[in-house]
């Protein structure tokens, strides 16, 4: 499978950002862009730690997306995928990531919600 030109451009843009929001319309391949951007970030790392927070119904889909689009050596990727509810209950406590993907980030729109505070910490007031 090959990325479309706009996906290659989007992934390159994402990989250069410390914080970014990819808000393309549905069905344009945002997941593939996020995976490819993670691959580009491995240039300076022996291993990349990627966390994905998403609705529970798409946890298996994210594993499929990384299986389909990961272009680096499999050993370079340390992938953790968890639902918003599991992360709110501590699934990512004590972990740090080189790349954190927040799928359906509108789940974090309430700055007072436990899951928003758990994921964004101090940043949820900005």
C-alpha cells in the first residue's frame, strides 16, 4: 500500500511538530498519516514509544493500522493502545511516549472531566 501525496505531505508536517492537530475530513487516511509520521520520527531513535488513546471500539483498528502502515523495522516500535476510559483509570500511568496519538480528540473537550485531566494534565487549562 502506498500513501497518497497529501498523506505523505501531512505525515512530514506532523513529524516536524511538537504538538499538532490533524483534522482532515473522514475517510482521508488520518490514521495512516499518523503512523507514517511516527515512522519518520524514528530517524533519531533506536526505538520509538507510541501511545494511542482512542474509543474502545477502535482499539483493534489501531493495531491493524500500525500493522499495515509501519514502514520501519518492527523492533523499533513499542506500541501501546488503550481506550479513553482505560487511560482515565490509569492504563498509561508512569509511561512516557515519543508520540501520543489522540484519536477522536473531542473526547477531551471538557477540561473538568477526569479523562481530560488524566491525559492532558496541567495543559488542560490552556
